[in-house]
């Protein structure tokens, strides 16, 4: 569904990504792991069109999207949950969910489906964004991306700074989305979270992919765990 081929990316003259290649198949959860500053967020921003691959190709359902702006990438069916969550603090939960909502296919995401999956959001539907807890804001950010009815969901460290109970809820939510066949690219620093949900993992260091493999292969690779993930 999503394929990165030898992607390089720059901030000004600073070369951040060095030939990143990875694949996210339909219906799978693929995790991108690494320390702070490794290039994980830059990879997500390049996929979303905030940065251009120079050189390299980004293919989504066979189409090269590397030259498209972010709004056009989103319209193709890619939902994005940014690290900073990006909810509108002065809008209610309901307004945050509906402001960019878009119809989908046979079983589209609607307010009713969202509230069934996130009952806390239904309870807080009339509250403003800034009145939510950190965990509720993260759930709202995921729910808002789903209201675009995407075929692929990109999440940038959704568990960061959250209590273990909330992290478990996020893992359960992503597992449910996986069962529905949604493809997910998950950027994480929390190895336990990644192993709980991921089908395949890519470890990135200094802008280069230094490991690719299954959960079992990652757990069994002490060198990668110690050298690149500080486990």
C-alpha cells in the first residue's frame, strides 16, 4: 500500500534521511523505532508532503505522492496523527471530529462509530479541546484522523507522555483498527507498545534504517536493542 524507495530528505542544507526504504502492506501495522533525533518524525513528515524526497520515491497504492502537498496526500486516503496531536483547543470535541470529516466506503467512520469506539469522547462531546486530558486529546486526534475515512493511518509517537493505562487503551484501539483491515505506520520509542501491536519493525538511526524484521527477530537481536533502542 505504501512504499518508500531510497528516500532522502533535508532541512535546508542538513541531510536528515539517508536512503530510507520501507513497505507498509495493506492491513498490517508497521513500526518505525529509534531514539530521539533518529529521523522518525522526518520520515512521517516527508510521507505527508511537508518535505520533499531529494531524491527518492514515495508510492501510495502505486502512485508517486512525493511531489504532492499535504492536503492532497490526505485526500488520497492517508490519515495523520501528529506528535503534538493538533486538535483545535477552541472547538468542541464534536466540532473537532466533524470539521474535516469525509465520507468513506462500505463501512465509513461516522460519529456513531467513533463514539462507540471512544465512549469518553461521547461523554465529553460538548467540551472544548483545551478542557480534555492528555489521553483524551490523543484519542480525539486518532478519532479525527479516522473521520477522514483513511486507507492508511500514520501515528507519530501516540503513547508519548501518557500514563500506562492510557497507553494500553491506545494499543487496544490500534489492535481493533488492525482487525478491521486498516494499514498503520506507527512511529514509537516505546518498544513494548511496538511489540504489542506491530507486524514488522524498522529501526532507524541517524536517518538510516539499520534493522528490519518481525517482532520475534527484533526481540532476539540484542545488538540492535542495546545499540539503537537502549534496551
